[in-house]
């Protein structure tokens, strides 16, 4: 028994030396010309990366990138913005993609009620239906969820609770967490992890929010926190204004360490271990 367990255990400890960027979009157009250099800079800092799909084509690109690099993983998902732009029979292609061995989650999926200048708010009912559908697919394929929430916390909880029997013990990650402490408690009670990005380094409270991210990090147990960048967006200070990239996750880790009064190394190890557990990275 021991001999069988030992190699796995060693490998697990190895993984803990790394940092994790559990949510980014190297599959987006802005990285087309220099994705190799961007991944190289992350590798130099031993950062593992989960590259997130937002539609069928970007999910496919995420998988193609994951096939090329160790330590790079993919997710397959339809972002709520794309709820009204689905092709007929999209589910067939979706499930085929999601069965790839380097796919570690379904998402980003969820609900988004923020009014964007480019496309306003996508039909709310369509968003909720598409979210529920992806919960069912995640259940069928035994994958955790990568959840996107923007000012839709209550409706997301409603859909999750309606589908509670389909959620795994470790059901997934609320990426780029925002909301208030009451909402955070409910999310943690369902077993979810919470992801924080470079916007935690911005001063003040974001438009439409009531609670500073600083206070949410303070409340969330370190065993439930995962670091991410959402690159190319949400670039942390001191690089705010530039395009974001996974190597900048170190600023996110540093900030969390300060808030939690832990060392940077402890936070890097913990968040990496959390992501390894949740997404079963190997
Ligand atoms: Zn998102
Ligand atoms: Zn994203």
C-alpha cells in the first residue's frame, strides 16, 4: 500500500512549490502574436495556468494550447454573454471538447447582470437556462464548475440550489469573487472555492458593489482561496493599464499574503494546493 501511495504523495508535494493562475484567457486575440513568450514568463516563475473557454471556439483554442504545454490546463464553457449567440446543436461539440483529458472544469458559466457598453445585458432567462444546462453537463462528465458572477449572486445561488443534487462535494470555483460577506458565506456553505484577481489591488469599492474585496479576502478561509488573473483583464497594480498576463499572479498572491498576514510562500502553496484538489491537476 505504502509503495503505491508514495510516488503520488511526492508528486503532490512537488506541485505545491508552484503558483497557480486558475483563470485566464490566453486563448483571446490579444495574445495571438506572443503567447509563447507569455507562457514562458509564467513558466520561469513556476506558475501553472488554467486557460478558460468562453464559447466553443475559445474553448477549442484553450485545449489546443493545453496540449502543447505541461502545467497548462483548459476549461470548456459558454460565458453568459454568449447565451444568445449559440449555434444549433452546440451541446454535441461542447461535450466532445469537454471530454479532453486536459479539460479540468466546465465554464466559465454563470450569470451576468452588469450593463456593458458593448452589448448591454443578455436575455436573463436565456442566461439562467444556459447556466443550468452547463451544471447538468458538468455533473454528467464529473467536472467542477468555473462560475462567472457579475451582480447576479442571488440568481446564481437560486439556480445552484435548484440543481443541488448535481453538485460535486467540491463543486467548483466562483472566479473573480465579489459581493458581500453574507453572499460569501452562502457560497462557502455550498462548498465552493473563491478566486481573487488583480482588482484586489485597486483602492476603494467597485461600481455597483457594497463590500471591499479586501474584507472578503479577510473573511474567506485561506483553504478556500484560489489565485487567478483573468488575463488580459484586471491587471494588478503596479502594472495597471497594461495588458495582464499570468506571471502577474504573483502580485495577487502578495496582496492576499498581506491581508491574511501570511508569507507569500504560504499563500502560493495553499492556493496551488486548493486548485490542485479542486481541479484534480496532475
Ligand atoms: Zn468571468
Ligand atoms: Zn474570464
